[in-house]
């Protein structure tokens, strides 16, 4: 697989994991406040709070891993842009589509 396709796949999976983490976090925070209400388990959309928390935690970890991979894949660009911003001698970003 060539680098643009790998970048696309990593970025797409990062977006999906971010959205799942965000939705599960909002569900936990907004619809299932802390504590147990009158001895009942808290649910949202038929899913218990513990399951929402597991999904949130695991997709948060996946998100972190994918962001690290994203930075590794774009490291040359990051270094070059940093040099271009802080130094007078400019560097060029090499396009490698293989």
C-alpha cells in the first residue's frame, strides 16, 4: 500500500475513533450523571453506563495510538515546517507517493 493510502486509512480511523470517543463521553457526562439512582443501573439508548465507559476508554486508547502513528507518518513535514518557521534557511518537503 502506498503512503497516501496509508495516511488516508490512519486519518479515517482516527476520525472514527474520535467520534466514538466523543459520543460516548457526551453520553456518559450528559445522560448518566455520577451515582446510582434509586438502586437502578443507569442506561442510555439501552446501554448501561459500564458499557459506555468501556467503549469510551478503549476507543480513547485507539485514538491516542492512531494520533501517534499520524505524527510518525508526518514527521518529515513537521520537522520541515518547524525549520521553515524558526530558521531563515528553508527546507522542502519531499513528496514520496510510493
